[in-house]
C-alpha cells in the first residue's frame, strides 16, 4: 500500500502564492498518475490537476495558467499555486493511481483570504 502525506497548506492573501507538496511512501510497481483534488466548504470534491508524465499534465479550467503540477523523482509531487483567489479556498488532496489502485492523502487546508 502507498501512503501519501500532503503539506504546505496555510493562509495566503488573494494574489499570493503557495506550494503544496505530496510525499509518497510504499511499494509501487507501476505508477499511472498522480494529482490533486480539492474540496471547498459545502461543495463536492473537484479535480484540480494531474501529472501522467513530464510531458502530459492536465488541469481544471479554473486553475489553468495559475497552477503548475510537477514531480521530483517518483515519490514527491508538488502543486505550485499562483495568483490565488478566494475561490481556491479548499482542502487539497493528493492522489496516486498505481497498480490498478488509488491512494489518497488526508488533505491540507488552503485558505485564501485578506
């Protein structure tokens, strides 16, 4: 089983930046993708970004051009968030798809407010 731990959440002002990290541990035979979802208060969890390979990255329209997903090796993933808006406030969850399974982190809270 793979364990995922997010970090980097916190309070940031509108227009600011924040970088989220996701560290993975455990055995992975075949990693299909890693990415991020988020869940705002009172709303359903929504897709944010995913990275399948260095050349294949996908983003939700709401964050395209502002967020960047990247990896450092096979076990560390990051989400660089720029030009943050109040509507970006949410708990952010990292995930990985591997060996035909899915693993999720417990989430890290991002609050964008003045």
